[in-house]
C-alpha cells in the first residue's frame, strides 16, 4: 500500500482513495460497513424471490440502488484506469444490479438478475484476507467458496428464468419455489416428473440447467475432495498470487515466498 494512501487525505479524490485503500480506523470502519452492506443486500436478494408482491417494499429497492450507484461512481472516480473500469465482470454486475433496482419503475421482469450481486462476496476474500482472523481459512478454501457461490448464483438465475418463462404457460409453475424446485431436481438429474415445462423453451431450459449445472456441481465436488494445486499467496516483490504449494521462491521473480501449510504430499 502506498504511503500516500495512508496519509491524511486532501480533496475529494484523495479522501475516497484513503477510505477505499488507506489504513487506519476510519478506512477500516468504512470498508467493514461496505462488506456488511454487501452481505445484507445479497441475503435480501436471495430471500425476495420467495416473498409475494404484497410483501415487497419498493422504497427499499430504490435506497439500495442509490447506495450501490454511489459506491460504483466512487470506485470509477478513483480508478487509475477508467477506460477499462467497466470491462471488469464485477463492475458490469454492479451496473446490471443498479438497473434492476430501478426496474420496478418500468417492469418487474428483470428482478431475477439481482442475484448476480452475489459475486461481490469474492471482494470479501481480499479484504478479510488481511483484516480478519479468518485469513488462513479463506486462503485455504477460497476456490471452494468461489465455486459454491457460482453454483448458488446459477441455481437462482436459472430458477428465475424458468419462472419468468413458464408462469403463464405451465400450470405446474405457480410461484418461484416451484421453479427453484424444478431447477434443483433437473440439475441433480432426479427428475421426479411432477413438474412439466411447456413449449420449446421448456425443452431448452432443462438442457442448459443439466449441462451447465452438472459441470458447476462437479467442479464444486472436485474442490471438496481434491486439494488445490496452487496456493494463494502474494509475492511481496512482483505481486504474483498463485504459487505451487511447496514453492520456496517465486517462479516469476525469484523472491522468497512464505506459504503456510499443514504438510504437503505430492
């Protein structure tokens, strides 16, 4: 971290850089607040599809959308490479979520895309890796967590697509829970047969669920039973973050790297 980032900020841009990247009580409190906000909004997005329209509070959507927009604008403002800012998937995901938060003004058909914000959990890894006692656990299980998140996001997005497409076509899809149940049974290839989709899209969607879903599920199982071949430890000299678990020197610059482990068996 640069010395300038730790100094007392001068001007709005320096203040934002200090809050997002600096050290000290206030930057740490600010970043913890963002992390807690991310977790709360992701939980809200996971639960909201199961809540009927009568239980929805649209003012809350607008408030969340405004906060996410402010965070996105602030990060764009302090970004050293603004031309490439919106080429990053996480920032694109935030743009999509911001659109869906204000979509009730136009249409409800885009609400299912909000679950994409779950990818923000990945940002917690880099923050907690240096700020929390969970550092070692996250370092050892980061791949497992990321694959689990990918599978959960896939399930909710596909369930929303099934619901949006079939709620007016199939008498078996009456609510989001029916669509989620169908998605899970299709992904696990259980196929109880009590829910049937209608039309050509009713054939394409299960194909996508089974092909992509099984792939994501198998990747998660592999992470559970197979130890990661690479260790996520940043080289203090060149910044390379992935090394062999038994490495002593960085393969890029040759600097000494310190990788904690409980004993590695090749």
